[in-house]
C-alpha cells in the first residue's frame, strides 16, 4: 500500500481512507500487538482466570489452541469492523457456536474487561483514552451481536446434540469415515460443517464438514484425517468405535448450492475436503435439475484418493458430473493448476474445500479463470487462518 492509499499514523502504518475513526484506532492496536500475539493472549487469559476463576471450567484443560483461536477471532473482527455485511454474520455464528461452551450473556463484560487490560498492557506505545474508548465501543457492539444471536438461537435449537457413532470405516492409516446418529433431529444443508467434541477431550471442539446431503434416516457422516498433534482427529480416527457418544455443535457455513440458478459448479476438493463436495453432488441430484458439475479431486498420492471409488460411482450415475483426480506426485502440479487444461469457467460457480493453502491458491486460480469473487464459495474466513485438528 502506498501513501496515496490512506493516512499514516506516524508509525509507518497506513489506514484506508474510508476507514472510520474507531476502525483506524482498533487496527492500529492490532498492528502494534501482532508481533507479540502469544504474550497478549496469555496475559488476557491470566487476567481472566485470576479475576474471574468461575469462568475457568468453561475452557479446555490445555489452552494452546484456544489462545490461537481467540486472537484469530479478534483479527477477523478488527479486519471487518467497518463492514457489517461480513462482520455481523461472522459474529452471529460465533455467538450461536459459543452456546455449546456454556457461555452466557453475563460472561461477556468480564471478557471485555480483561481484553482491554491485555491490550493496554502490550499496545502501550499507541494506547490512549481515544483508543480505549474505540475498543470499548467496538467490543460492546461485537458482544451485543453475539448475545442477541445466542438468545435467538436458544429459542429454536439446543446448544449441542449428542450423537452415537454407528459406523467407523478406516479408509487409510490416517483417514476414517465416521457415521453418527444424533439424539434428535439435526437440520443442516449440504456443504455446511459443524463442530465436534469427543469424550476423550472435553471442551475441545474441531470443525468437520458433512460428507452427505441430509438423509431420510437422519444419519450424519464425516471424513476425518488424523493430523499431527490433532487431539480430536486422532481420537475420531484411532479411538472412536460404534457405540461411542460424541457431541455436535450447530451447523454453520455458506458453501451451499443456490438452487434458483442453473450455473454449473466448479468444485475443488483437496484431501478430506472432498467430503462437502460429495454432499453438494448429492444435493444437486436430489433437486433433479441437470446442471454441469466439474470436480477436481486432489491428493498427494494415489493412496490418498481414499474416496475415489465413491466419486466415480456418482459420475457413472449422473451424466452431468465429471470427476477428475489430480495426483500431485504424478502431475507434478498442485490441484488449482489443473484448471488451466479445461474450461472455460466464466459461467460456473466455484466451490473450494480442503487445506487452507489449497483454498487460498484455488481462489486465485478461479479468479484468474474468470469467475468473479461473489460466485466463489469456500469455508469460513477464520478456518483459513489455521489448520484443523
């Protein structure tokens, strides 16, 4: 960004010209604390647990991942503080999702108090009365949106669902297809995801996409890859068995099909990211409208194409579906590169699911292929900022 793009605060950092005064102060604070993010978040939790020990049971025993998630949420909110069309849906999802932790409206002031305390401690070079007032206003707005969303959600859905594991299919040494039966109806849309907690790691939740469209029998299926240091993923792949009970948070995500249009779908699924792509295909088939669907299924090796047989069966059953495996070791190219040999894509909607790096490069590739940003769908913003576990 050049000096012509915004206004400098004297520290070499430039704010966009159309930013509100509060947004300028909030983003300047975030810029100041970014190099010491770990220290800020550790100090925040130290303040919270010392001043409000009654809140400690709401958090997992091991706080490493939780600390990272807090700072990512702050970054996301700060980035979009002037863009309510992005920020409000994000905060509503957070507010609804926090119900599963036992969060109540009376907890928010304590969090805000300790947040301000941590920021003022580590952003002292830019902290003043105006900055504190801006943060108080910002946090008041953020927390109220979350509180209101939780209150509305409480009237229509439980904070969580219990679900019994009814099938566990180990496809590779580190990938399992897990099918569960919720204890009560679980409404969701193909392409969405949920959070999962296992009995072995209480209060530790991780996100997984639904691997099928809603089924008449109410069963839900997830594709889970055990990742290094992934407590929940390792438990689901290597420990879970039929009869075990897990907990599910509410469904969320906007990577769903618009059935009011007849646009084709260009789908990029990397690794277990093929799960929601499979759900989208089933959803289109159930709606009975013939529209072209092109799926690029990426993996590092042939062995990692753990669901290729299912995808090829779907291709045989539906003439409007094309499935193209992309194996990096054979093609010596990454999944998004495969798009260049096909197309044109300008009449398609793009759907991307997989590792954060793949999604980021995939977005660039489909933009370059002529698909406008408003017709590109992928997992939530905050999920792109860290690997799942």
